[in-house]
């Protein structure tokens, strides 16, 4: 899948593939690539306004926070096929 950071619809479609991983990446892109901040903010508004996507957003934030908390303790292993961290 190709990601066009200038197109909010492309950003939303990419985010939906793996929200718990792509959400933090979008937050980083927004900070590190200010030229794309506006389309990314628009994509976040689209996600938060759609009830189906909003529930995915809430769940992905929880999962991402758990992954980050586990990774910060150093008590994790990466033996999964998709590369997600496992406690």
C-alpha cells in the first residue's frame, strides 16, 4: 500500500491497515515533517468523526500504550510473525 502524506484519505486508508502501529508513526510524521501536518490533522479529524474508526482509534491507542509501556521496561520479546512486541 502506498501512503501519500499529502492526502488525508490516503492517510486514513493506511492508518486502518494497522492502527496501533501506524498511529504512533503518524504522530511522529506530524512532528518531524511539518509540511504534512495539516493533512495528517485532517485525517485524525476524519478518524475521530467516524464512529467505526473512532472505536478502532480508541482500541489502537490502548494497544500502542501497552506496547510502549512494555518496551520501556525492557521486558519484551519480538517473536511474533508480524513483529509486534509481546510481553
